[in-house]
C-alpha cells in the first residue's frame, strides 16, 4: 500500500471520527450518556480487548506469510545461481542452452510474474521456462560419472527452486479470508459507536476530540497494517520486490563477462521467447 495513501486514509478516518463525536456532543447530557462510567469503561475494555487479540493474531499470521514470501523469493534467486553454476559442468552445447533458459526464467520472474502477483492474477500459472528446462533435461543422458553427479545435483536444485517459487507465490493471494475482514470492520464499527456514547457536553471539545481521534487513529493504523502485510507484493514502501532475482541476473552477466563467456539468451529483456 502506498505510504501517502495510507496516511491520507488515517487522517480522513480521524477527521470523520472527531466530527461525529463533536456533533453527538452537542446534544449529549452533562456527564455523558452513562450513569455509571466505571461499568461502561469495563464493557468497553472487554470489547476493545477482544478486538486487539483478534487483530494481534491476524497481524502475526500475515507477517509470517509476508516473511515467508520474501524468504522464498531470496531462496529462489540463490538457487538459480547454483543451477547456472551446475549447468557449466555439462557439455558446452547443453550448458549454453540451460544457462540461457535459466536467465530467461529469472527475467520472466522479474518482469512478468511480479506484475501478476502485484495485480493478484498469478494464480496457478507455471513459468514457461521452468517447463522448457524440464523438457530439456528429460532427454539428457549423463555420459560420465561427473555428469551423473551434476545431473543429480541439478535435479535437487530444480526441486529447491520450484519449492521456493511456490513459497513466494503463496503470499500473493493473501492469508486473511473475507469473513475475517468483515468481522474486523464490524468490530471496528461497534467500537466506534460505543465511543460516541462517551460524548459529554460538560467536557471540553478538545478532550472529546482527542478521545475519539486517538482511538480511531489506532483502529485505522491497525487495519492498514494488516492490509499491508496481507498484500506483500506492491510498489509502495516495504513491499516485496524482485531485488534478489535482479541481483542474480546482474551477477550472471558479470560472471559471463569475467570469464569471456558469450551467453545465448532465447528471450527478450522481459523473459518472453524471441
């Protein structure tokens, strides 16, 4: 979520809450609507505690998913480097073909898959270069013990990369179902309405505005934080970006330049086949 947009939403929510409190205060009796303030505060404490416990649990769940997706993206990029290094142990034609496909895989992740995850349209789509890598290696027959060892290592690395990719994509769909969002907003509305009953024409308008504004600000910030963690792939501050994969692609180019290797890349800069 954009940081500026989040700040504006909090300001708007606080403004609405303060205006509503001041309007209710105009007709509120001196001393407020409650004859027993301690009992009302106790009931409000129960409601607020239930809301805070629910939000705290969901924030922990969403942060776990956020961190898992970020770790999956880093593991995927690191495994790609290891696969490229392993590919160099095969015969030169095979090594060149595999290296080009792996580079295209990385470019596809950065340019295509990340845009889909940001838009929430990735779904269960496979990476086409992952399929091409599978097809290429399915017909490969190791001719030496060294190639057999490299082939076994390749299979293990390929499994690690696919697992890391699934871990990365898992967070794009979000982990908080719609019924929980409905419950959160319903609980927020209850707290908001309960706070309005604390309106007191005998108190200063400033203290009444501070009472409502601070509570609404906390509610808005918690809900926005939950939304941020539940949707980790975005361009805003703190969003998970393909930094690790971009670093991997740059590293591969540097390695090729340092070793004088000419890379034959069967795709454009966005990972689309040429």
